[in-house]
C-alpha cells in the first residue's frame, strides 16, 4: 500500500499570504495524485487532479505541482474561505490512499 | 445538475449488516466508475471500494475486503455498499463519489450517510 505523508499537519497564515502544502508518497505515483479540500460538515471538493490540473470552477490561486514521490499544493493568496483541511489522494496503485490531511487556518 | 444522494445509514450492532445506497442523477451513470469513501468521526478520509461503470471490476480496501460488497444497478442509477460483520472501526460517514476520469478523480460527492456501530 502506498502511504501518503502530508506536511505540515497545521498551517496558520493570514489572508493574502501564500500557503505551501506538501504530500510525499512512499513510492512513485507518477502524476496520479489529486488534492481535495474539505470544510467542516461538507463533502470533499476536488481542487487539483493528476498533479497539476485545476478542476472545473477552481480559482486560479490554487495550483499543484510535482511528480513521482513529491507533490506541492500552493494557495497563492489566502482568502478567508480557504480555511479547511486539504487531502491528497493517489490513484497509481490499488488500494487508493489518502494522506492524513493538512489543516489550513486563517488568522 | 449532477446529484448523488446516499441513504441507508443508521445504528447497527457489532456483527450486524447494513446496505447503503447512492442514487445518482444528472449524468450517464453507467459510463463512470464510482467509489465509496468513509470518514470516521474527527478523522481523515479513507477510500473503501470502487466499481467500474459496467460493474465488471471491483476493488476494496484491505480493511473491508471479505466483509463489504460494492455493486450497482445501472437501470436504477444506483450504487450500493453491502456491509456485513460490522465492527466499531467501521463507524463513519460514508460518501459515494463519481470519478470523471480514470478511477479516482472524484468530481462529485454525495452528502454522506452516517453509520454507527454500537451495542
């Protein structure tokens, strides 16, 4: 099973600041990695798929990069509504696995 | 408009069974792989099971293999998850999710249904 390790566990930043979230895989997942945002009481929402493709309707301030084992999600200028938990998900191998999540707090 | 509506959650005793349903609308259901993803209270997301559009291919997390069965009825636009031998560790909100490409780029999710396992 591929283990995804997300860091940091929590990120506390002010509006307008840049957030950098990391997801590291225990073995190569090529570019088969997605990022999801989940707000309390809501279902997850797809942000980025296949490492760097923004999903429909996702603001341009969200961007993804990486391949192999190391991936980054960047929120270029934080908005108050970006407060959420962010998860990465790999679809390279079965079983599909999620990372443990990064909580982004807006000061 | 794409909609996924889960039902069937509730309280069940350890060792019991439950069947979840996910009613889909707004897209050609049979053309897309579907998955179940769960989230224990206060915890992260865990993928549970996936099923191809024609129902011919299934995949399971090790934690549920042999106990859960995923299926679909494309004539009813409905996805199912039969859960047997339920344990305390299965207690979670269960989401169904539609994959728009491949098996796991989930562009639509249901609102979730809560399964509580307790005596």
